[in-house]
């Protein structure tokens, strides 16, 4: 924290006292005839059709007139203006620093130029078809006539509509193509409101289509409109024309000529190896690793084919999705010597460094509970076999120790794991599964091992092997299908205390038993942003375990408990759903909400869902006023004499709801305020965890709730987040009555430091 000299603080306090006692004079040095600008009073719409103005028109008008007034500091006091008006400048010393630091020159009405801004409003109205619209302004003063706010009045009137549309004469191939595209435009119809933005959008869409039809050098400004409002007063007769300065190169239709693909080494240099491919000539600088057929698979240009910008975009996307190039450029050059007009294509790709490392860290703490940091180290080779295949290895580790309240700081518990995955940037699967050709489709094989140590209770090992697909079935939809995942959990060691607990509670014992978990799962994710303001994301996931193996054993006639490699396997079904909605509020402010629900049910070969597949609540991405596994199930609370009681605070049903308001502070630093609620429950009663069963009559009462504030450092692709959660309502009995039932304010706080946004 920056510290200022005592004299500076005293000077600041003296200035504030003087400012208040002097009536906060801020107009002393305002020149005669000038009026201090106190900000925008507002915009008044007088016309009866004000409520029918098109979307965005009011925003455009407000943007034109909403000029910030003189700054106020310390909430409402105009310190900068007072210093400027009353202190005067100094040549040296502390007073010079104080004046230069805090003084602000006054903003006067003449600098705002409201008469120019009314003309801007009139122009906005004209551009949107309100040619009869008028605007004016007035100064609104209080007791001090040398200060004023500005209020603007707008009367938009009745908009002009398109009455007739005349297209280009069909005299050449270019005019014919433009006419055919214009006839498909829904806006170019009689009755539509005249709008220059809409007309600009039409000619942009037409130009984009032309550039995909061989007219590569055509530009939107080559299409012009002539609007006549005299033929039918109150309406617009519109005629489309070509600009007089359209160059011959823009009128010409081109086909694809020679295609040359260059592949350069990351370190530069090397010797060129030239190979003729079906899509063009490949020039690869050696030595370098590349499966050459990959270039034919990624390049969509073809000699003699109509030249298309879409082919440029698709080729760029295809090559970029491989993740093996740090630079991709595509150049289009017309061949002026060719008999038929053609465009030669040069594609230049430079290899990226194949190895990539990553590190992620997070930490959470609670004033009356546990401190627990964690770290993930990753190493990825992004071009193992020369075709964009990725081999990644991740090491994870986390630990927790109890702090305060008479407990020791002895190392308490830890979790370590390793995951290896081999990913192929293509879909190794039957072609009947729908997918987008121009998007990333991945086939993944992974192996992992994890060791969880709770020294007061148990030590558990878990091993996983999985084969899965990731693909996009549409522009906004991602899919993940895990065809096979086999998990083996083994309880390596238990303490006498843990044995006594499991002996008394068979449900917990069964969830911790050594077992196989053969699974299949599917996840559907939708992510879309509408008009850059509204973002909708929802994810639905369904997992089944053990049903295939159980069916095979049943067909073979085996009854009773079924085993895989002499070990029982679990059988359950699990489903989750999450919806996230984000709304941009302007000025980099946004409001985000999230709702999540999940349920799991064991049957057949198992009576309890495995511990690793059950739900838990609390933590940096959940109800942030509580630490992980510190609430639930339901109103159950672990006995106070249990050191690590959170091991049984899981459930088979989960619900969470979050609201977060994010706002800018300075540069990449953002602030946030949030409200969280949620809990987990049991779908069937467990006598050893009273109050844990899900019951509709107690649902809302058993929702843990909390609020809090946070900071987010958003540095491009990395977001570092710190959240301080404050509990409002605990779902268990705390000895306090009323909805706010936290034991005390200090114990109700939880701090979380994490990577990325919570949702």
C-alpha cells in the first residue's frame, strides 16, 4: 500500500474542511460568460411514437450526448475543481505536488457544444429514416446559475418507408449476380423503414457472397444507393447502382490457379523438399516432422475451381486447429499472364515449438476450517507423429491442513495424481456420426492414476483408462462421447476410527469399497453469444456405469453379485445439467447467473453410488462462503469431535444457483459481487446422516446461501481470481435462530484464490 507523508494527509484533510466551509466553491476561476457543466440531465422523447423507436436508436442518441461532467472524488465532493479554483499553482515543494496531483480544470458547457450534438442527433435520426425528426437542448440550473446540466429533447416523428426498389440493369454477369443476391434480401422490400445501417449491411452481405463466387477484388463501396423522397412524399424510392470508379479487376470473375504450400521450420533454415500433392505443390523445409497428406486434408483450394474467400477461411481454420503452427498466412495473387483470369494461392506455415508447459495453482481457506493449496503441472507435445497428434502429461497435487482453534499445523492430508493422454485431431469413428467438417474433431485415449490420503481415516488409489471423442455437430454445439472408461478404486489403508464409522454406517462403507466402475457417458454443450450482449451456455451430461457388463453376465445366466476380475463392479446412472446466462450491461459491466442440478442412483449390482462419483458442495466454483465438502447432505452436520468429517459430506442429488455482477476497476483488474446458494442431498434415507434425505418441504430451508466480493485479474488468456465469501445461512443447526444463523461473522468468511472464472 502506498504511504503518503503526514503533511500530505494533513493538507488533504485541511482542503476538505476548507472546501466544505467555503461552500465547495468550484466556479471562482470559471471565465465570465461560461457555465460549469454538471453532466447530462437526460434525453426527453416528446413524440407519441417514442416507445416504438427501433432497437438501438436510443442507445445511439445517448452515446452522442452522454459526455462526462466534472469529476467528483470522495463520493460527492468535487475536490479537483475546488483545488483548481482555490489553491492556485506553486513552483515547488509539497504544495506543487498536491496541486498537480489533485487539481482539475473545469469542464464548461461551451466545450460540450450542445448545438453540435443536436445536429448529431438529427443525423442519427436521418440515418434511421426519421427525416422529419427534430432535436433541441436546454440548460437546467439550480440555485447557482453558473452551473447547469444539459437536457436534450427529441421528436423523431414518423419514419420514411421504402416504397419501391430498383435493382441494376441486367447488362453483364456481375450485375446479374448482384441482382440475384439482392432479391434474396429480406430488407429490400417495400414497407421497410429506411436505414443506412441496414443498407450498408445488405451491400456487405452481397459483397461477401460475390467474393465467394469468384469476384475476389469486389468491395462493398462499389455498390451505391440513390434515395428519392419526392416521388411519393413520406416514402423512399430506392435505386441500386454501381459506382463509377469500379476497377476492371473488381468486375472480373476469377478461378483458382496454382496452389503452393510452404512449410517452414521454427528455427528457420533447412533445405527445401518439393513434392507434388493433389491440392498443389508442397515445399517443406527439412528436417521437420509432417505427415504430408495432412496438407491435402486441410487445404480446400482446387485448381480450376471458382475462387472463394470461404476456401481461404476454411483452409486457415483447418491448419490452425492442428495446433502445430505459430504462423499461417494465405496470399492471393492474380495471374495477369494467364489466358483465363486466375488467382494463384501461396500458403505459408511456420512450425511452432512442439513442447508446451503449463502450470495452474489455486488455494482456499476458511477462518475456522482448513487451508488447502493445489497445483497442476502440464507438459504437452503437440506434434508427436507429424499430424498434430498431442501427447500430454499432467501432474496434480494438493494438500490441506487444519489451522487455528487449538489445532496443530501438522501436515494433514494430500492428493496426488498423474494423467497421460494421446489425442488425434481427427475423428476415428464411423462416418454416420454427425460432425462439422470445418471444426475440431478429436479422438482421445487417456490413462490416469490418483492417490488420496486422509491420514485420520483412509488412503485410496484410483486408476482410469478411457477412450473418447470430442466433436462439433454445429457452430455452437460441442459433443463429448466416452465410449469406454474403466475406473478401479482400491482402499489401500484404513484407520480404526474409519473402520468404526463404516461399521456403523453400511452406506458409507459400500461407497468406499474397492470396485471397478465401467462407464459410458455423453455430454452436450451449447455456447452462443447473441448480438455481443447476451451469452447462453448450457451443458447436459448423462453417465451410465456397469449396465453393459451386467447385461452380459445376465445373458450368461450368472445371478447374484457380479464381479470383474474377482472384484465387484458398480452399476448406476448419473445425470447433470447446467445453464449459464451472461448479460453485458455496458461499460465492460456484466451480470452472470448460473443454475446447476445433478442426480445419481445406484441399482442392480450396487446399492450405493461410488464415493468418487457422488456430489459435493462448497468451494471456489460453488457456494463460496463455504469450503469444499463443508455442507450437506441436507441439514446434516458432521459431529464436532470428528477431525476430518467432510469425507461423508457428499450426496446423490445436487442443486446450485449463483449470481455474479462483474465491473471494471482499472485496466485488466475487475471487481465482482456475488450471491451463491446450494447444497447436496441423499435420494434415500441414511440413519447415520440424519437430515440428509431430499425432502421438498425442507428444500429451500436447507439451501446454504452466501454473498461476497472478489477481484479478477484478466490478462488475455489467463484469469487470476480471488473471492471472499461471507455466509448468510447455513443449512444445519448452528444454535442461532432466524434466516441469518451463522455462528459469528469471522467464522462465516471463506477466502478462495483460483484460476479462471467460476462459471
